[in-house]
């Protein structure tokens, strides 16, 4: 499993997988715990599915959209019961 190094973190920020709270360069930035978890999730996807980091970013984006759609569906199901 690859480690979250400064180079990897720079790539993760560049690809838009996470955003820094402070908006500075990755070496001086601050990140939320959620950003750290999302970065690790991207690295796991990269490793497990043998993707490049851009591919992992796309998978994460699709997962986000799917989770949003499921949440909306749950709301609609409650409305129409």
C-alpha cells in the first residue's frame, strides 16, 4: 500500500480529490480529517484496482454521485410512503 507522501498529497490536491483548508501549497496546507480519509481511500483504489491517481479520482467522484443519488432516493421514499 502506497504511503501518503508530500508528492502524493500534491497530486491528490492537483487532481481535486481533496482541497486544503488554508489554500496554500500542500507542504504548508492544513487539511480536515475527511480530506485525509479521502486521500487514503484514493490510494487504496489506486492500489487495489491498479488505477492511476486520475482514475481513482474519477471513481471517487462517481461514488460521491451515487451516494448523493441514494440519499435523494431515501428522501423521496419517505415522502411517498
